[in-house]
């Protein structure tokens, strides 16, 4: 086997590997489910940290207020997403109706 044949075989293997990586990370339907699940976990964490933003009293709000400077970028989008009840209910309903 010549060097040029080995190089072309290696390039073909890399193309196949890159195609599989792209499919697994970007185009595969499980990617969307993983993304939604991660967003749901983030929403649950933010609600546990800042329940007073929605009128739910919590004694730990005093301590979790220290996290606000670190989560400020995500806080505004999270709060907007939570107040938009139509999209929240619709998204949660999609989990059970494929």
C-alpha cells in the first residue's frame, strides 16, 4: 500500500467520522429532546433559587440572591419564558404527545 493510498483511506475515514459526529450532535432527533430536557432542568433550578419572582415566598431567597450576579444573563430570559404561560403549557404538552 502506497503512501497516497493510505492518506486517501485516512481522509475517507475522517469524512465518515465527521459525518457521524455531525449527525449525532446536530441533526439527530434526540438532540432536540436533550436540549429541551436541559432547559427544563435549568427552569427548575431557577425556580428553586428565585421563587419570589413569581410571588412564592421562600426562606432561602435571601441566600440565593447572592447567585443573581452570576445568573443575571439567564434570569431575564427565564422570567420571560415562565410568564409566557401559553408557550410553557404548549411545550410541556409536547412531551406527552409526539
